């Protein structure tokens, strides 16, 4: 049996185009969306940005052939500082391993832990109307001791360890408990400040007391302060940088099948948990008027 020989194109122009494409493949930019509250929100819905669930997706973004950059698109009001740090570390480890630049883009909100994530970018861009900043730490709750007293409800708590119950909303607030919480918050705040200073360096144009006050600003104001490098969206900036032929490849995580399958069979207790989680998530977004 005779071996079939590969047909070569008789058209020299097509051959040149083909060879050029092989030698210079179409540049690609992976678009990695990080949207939502950071941390676990709801037990079965799988909502929220969690490092363990994002690890494979982030690695997938950096594994594309012909990759020129990874664009991290952020729309987050923050959440867990631990998960913010873990996700930041995964992005930076992949960027250094693959020697690929990371460009962060703020959408509606890039605040608190959301800005922590943005600092994983070698550059940060925002829309002029984006909300950026909120470099601080917050904890909130309610004092309901008078409410239960009025309704004849007695709070009963049994513990081993005198500090096991701290800032219980159904018990009177203790000064030592508040001071203990503030001490923890100071440590987290210092870690956040150190990360921003290391990431942004000499690009920061505002006084530290203002930058780290927990305030937030518009994208245009953030640019003046050096919190972001420029104004623009991911499609415009990436095409200006890598040409109109650049291929923008969205990288998204797979939705958990089990959670969707069981969603219609949740017990009343699970529905209550989901409702409370939704209220908590809503309150985090509400801090920024959204």
C-alpha cells in the first residue's frame, strides 16, 4: 500500500499565512472573573469566592497556550480576609511560575477584600464610576438583651473556658471583649496595609491615614490617589495592548451539580440558613450603596 503524501497548498499566500500562524500564534488573554462576596455564603449553594474552589480555575487560566496575560475582573465588596489572602497567593504563585503578567480590572465594586484581590495584579484598572478602596476591617452585630428581657426570654449558656462566649448578642456587651476583638482587627488591618504598600509602592499618591481609613472612592478618585493605574475596561485595554486580533478567553468555574440537584429538597432549617446567608451577603453589598 502506498503512503499518502501530505498535500501542500499550491497557493503560496495560503502557505505563508499558515506558516506565520504556526510561528506566531494568535495572542490570548485569559479573563478570570472573581465576582461576589469572598468566603463561604450558604452551605449548599456554593456561593462566594473560596480559595479551594477557585484553585483549579486559576491554574486553568494560566495554562492557556499563547498566553500573553491574565485579566482578573473583580466585582466584590469583600468578605473573609483569610480567603482574600489565599486567593491572592494562588494568583501570584501562578503568575511567577508561568512568568505571565496579571492585570486587574475593577467593575462595580472592588472594595475591602475585593481590593485585596486586585493587588494581585501587576496593574489595576477601574471604571471612573467604580467603587474602590475600603482598606479596613469591620465586624458588626446587634444587642438584643433588652429585647429578650422585655419578652420574658432568659438566655442560658454553658461553656468550658471563660472567654468562650464573646460578644453574644443576647448578653450585655463587655469592654474586655470589645478590646479583644479590636486587637484582632488591628492585626488584620496591618496585614492589609502592608500588602497594599508592597503591591502599589511608589504609585500611591495619598497620605497613609487617608488611604487606610476604611473609606472608599470612585475609580477616578482612586486613580488620582494611586490605588489604580488607569481607567478602562478589560476588552478595551487588552485590545489596545495586544492588538485587535487578541483572543479573550473567559475562564469560569464549573457549578456544583449536587447543590443544584438537591436545591429543591432543602429542609426548612436549610432554607433558614440560606435566607440568613442571603441577608448577610446583602448587608455586605449594602455598605457600598448597592
